[in-house]
């Protein structure tokens, strides 16, 4: 079959993964256009955070890579959308005692929504990113799948992608390992000093408590033990997340973990680790990509968590997930992602655990 050249807009952060994705697509013969996003509102630009998506350093590095590849490069202003859909939602969720995932929000509302729309309006056939995941056309339709590199697999962050957008998305690194990317990318660029991006791009030094405190006034309240006894004082429920151990600063005979966060009565409940174990959860705001085909299902409630065997039931836009063995630190506001083998069945936002 004759190769069909496409116009592909690549989201280029200046890092090794998106740079190598652009390199691969150029080598395939596509017309590649590099795009770096300007995301942070002016007041949030911080020289202590040079890795942020719209810092002068990352934009300059992306432009250098584009020049070496001989492709066009543009900076796309998405600040207003990022503030509305990612930053504001992030703050509101912490204010409500929940723990959001900003990467999921960014993928949902920015990279594979607004960026895709703008790229198409500018003549793109496809968009691409440096995610370690795969889009598979099995003849019966498109499916989202795990990346081949099980350690680096980023399908967890991509569950909100609408199924109808999958034919327009490329993940050139999905069949590669991180070590392969790192080795090959050194052929056209020096990425030795580029840090792996593992922090929240709009929060300097990854200090989310200080960041949130700029928008949520501190309000002291009691820290309760699991039996209801008061054992300490907190500075604000927004400073905590389920499963957190550090920051409680309570002398006790055994390690304490945050078990629940209750904005209604301004309390935080702490207790031993075994109290974090849960057998099930409910989730809403669902996106189901590929209906199960009858095989065993598994779920993740955090990015680095191992797949946990489970069963699911969906009704009235709510999903109930029951685990075969207890799962720790199920956190409202985080994502639960369901897998059937390598295929992403879908996911949702955790509402509660039980």
C-alpha cells in the first residue's frame, strides 16, 4: 500500500520525548510542524521553575530541535484555557478536600481538545505527543493501549480521550522503551542536562501546599484519630491528601496516615496504614473507550500503582469498582483507569471508597 504523507502537528515541550517523537515523524516522511504551548498566566511565571511548559528555556530548546530537524516551529498561546480548565479546577478540588490530577486535566482539555481543534483549523491531519502509549486500529475500531515500556507507560493519564479523536492522534514512542528513546535522541541533540519532568509544571519547587495557600485561606481545625479522639491541629484541609504520612507532625507510637479529609466540618482523620485498605470505589465523570470483551479486568487508582484485578458495573453515569484484594490510598479526585490486558477500557474520577 502506498504511503500517505500527512501534516502532523507535534506538541514539543523541549524535552527528549516530544523531540524524538518529532524526529521519528520527520523520518517517516510526514510534514511535521512543532508547537510549544504558552500555558502559564503571566503572574505565575517563575524563574525558579525553568522546566515549565512556557519558560524561555523550554521554548528555546524546542525551537533548536525544530531547526535541526528542518521543521516549522510555533508557540501556541493557550494560557486562558489552561488557567480555566487546569489551574482553577486544581485549586477548587483542593478547596473541596479532593486531590486532582492536573496532567489528566491538561490532556483532557488542552492537548487533545483545544490543541487538536486549533491544529485541524491550521491544516493538520493529525496531532502527536511524546506519550508512551499506543493507538491501535484493530479493524473493528480504534483502541487506546498501554505503552510497550511498562515502567514508563502513560496510558493512565490518557483515559479521558474521546474515542472519536483516536484516529487523529499519534504516539510515536508507544512501541519504544525510554532507554531506546534516550539512546537514539542523543544522535541529534544533547539532552543530558534536561531533567525528567515529574512535577506539576505550574508549581515552583513542587510545593503545592504553598501554591494552594495563595488562593485558599488557612483555616485551622482538628486532626482526629480513627476512633474520633483529637490528636492534633491542622492548618487547613487543603494541605492534605489521602495516604499522606509526612506533614502530620504528631508524636505517636506508630506511623500515621491521612485516612479522610472532611471540609464540611474542617477535620482531618488519621490512623494506621491498615485503615487505608479499601475493597471498592465509585467513580463518576466517566469516559468508556473500549467495552470489555469478557477477559479479566484490572484497575489503577494511581499512576505508579500495579494493576489490581477487579470487576466493574456501570449505571446512571456512575461506575462501581470492586477489587479482588484490598487497595490502599484510594483518593477522591484522582483517576481510576480500567484495563483489559493492554487495552484501556476507560476511566473516571474517584468519588468515594468503601
